[in-house]
């Protein structure tokens, strides 16, 4: 016996299956991409590389890109059959997160613009 | 190392067909446990979403006090970000080493993960102390209340993660890399990676957008 056979000889066949989906390489690739996205975010925020009104959009795009890198390379969320349930739960979680954040911002901005002017006293 | 566990369901079908979607019998326990923990993480994300929403609403309400641009030091935020990112990386390598039954690598990567996480927390707490010293504590303005709640909650999660890591490494040393401990390690690494994802939101929305 050699390699993975020997490592898992004490397991009953099949039940705790070994899934070689993750590898040192995939984490290293993820780290590289995440570093690139992070540095790009800091550069975009602190220089005039992007047209000034476009900076928030650029930052949000970079943040989503980095979150995607983290999900795929660090959390190992793939398209395999094992991940179907996880992906569905993630999609629902993202829907709720979007509703909470966008809804709050929208409602409060609307309330703010309809406020009576406050008199200072 | 021979360990008998009671959580092996006898299955009549080949497990490569078992995917927990009704076909081919029960999914492996590892998959089921990770799914349950994933649901917990997503509910934690929804809590963070509420704090992000509060911050987004209150970010302009400085009540005459200091704004983000005057308070934030992007240099130390960058160092914090890198600490947490590399900590996430070593955490992944540690989980992989544990899965491959390499105890020595696991302990090295676990120690690195702890040191990097603790460095992140140290920088964050000293920044907080510096801000409070300057009179920009959480009671100064709505902006600062939301800031300390959001960033402080993330820091609290990191601190709990560090305590849980010490507890898990103690379990590994005491019991070896048995199946139940491996599943806890898997959950812990999910938690740690998720914290790094929250931090991406924090440094983008709070620090970078606040300082520019």
C-alpha cells in the first residue's frame, strides 16, 4: 500500500471518503489573486488612477472579485455535486444580505430627503 | 492508529453515488456537518449585513466630530489586511495537512495562523485605543458608534476564533487527528475563511471608501 491507501487504511471503505479537491497549489493561487485584488483596492483608493466618481464602483467591483476568489480557492466552493446544497444556501444568504443592506440604505435615504429642515437651538 | 468511530452509517450503495440529494443514500458525515456549519456562517453573515447597513446609513453623521478621513490610517489597515489574508492561507494549508495526517505540518501552520490572527487583533485594538484617546470613542457620534460596532464585532469574532483554535489544537494533541476532530477543524477553517470575507467588506466599505 502506498500514498492515500495507507493513510486511510483504518477507515471503512467509502464512508469517510477522501476528496482530493483541495491542494496546496489552489490555496497558493488563491492567495496570489487575493493579494493582487487587495493591493489594487488600496491603489485605486489612494491614487488618481480611476476617474474620481468611479472610485466607489471600482472598489466594490474589486471587493466582489476578491470575495469570489475567497469562496472558490479558500472555502473550496466548487460546482461539484457535493456543493449543490452549499451553493443554494449561499445564494439565499446573499439575497438576504442584499435586501438588508440595499433596503436599509434606500429607506433611510428616502426618509432623509423627506425630513423637515431641523432648526438649530 | 486504529480508531473505531460510531458515526459510520452502514450503506448498501457505493458512496460515490451518495450526494445527500435523495439519490444513492446518505451523504458522508463530513459533508453534512460542513453544510450545517455553513448555514450557521450564512446566518452570521446576515447579522454582519445588519451592521454594515447601520454603518452605511450612519457614515455621514459625524455630529461635528472627526470623520473617517481624519481618523483612518490606511497603512496599518493594509498591514491588518495582509495579516488576516496570510492567516487564512496558513489556515487552509493547516486544514489540508490535517486531512493528509501530517501532524507536524498541521502544528506549524496552526501556530502561524494563530500568530497572524493575534497580530491582526493587536493592531486593531491599538488603533481603537488610539482613537478613544483622541476623543473619538464610540459615544462621540453616530458614525463612530456604527464604526466601533461593526469593526469591533469583527474583531470579537477573530478573538473567539483564536480561542477556538487553541482549544482545537489541544484536542489534536490530546486525541490525534481522528475523524471527529477533523470535522471540527473543517468547521473552524470555514469560520476563519468567512471572517476574512467579512474583512474584505470592512476594509472596502469602511476604510477605503471612508478615507477617500
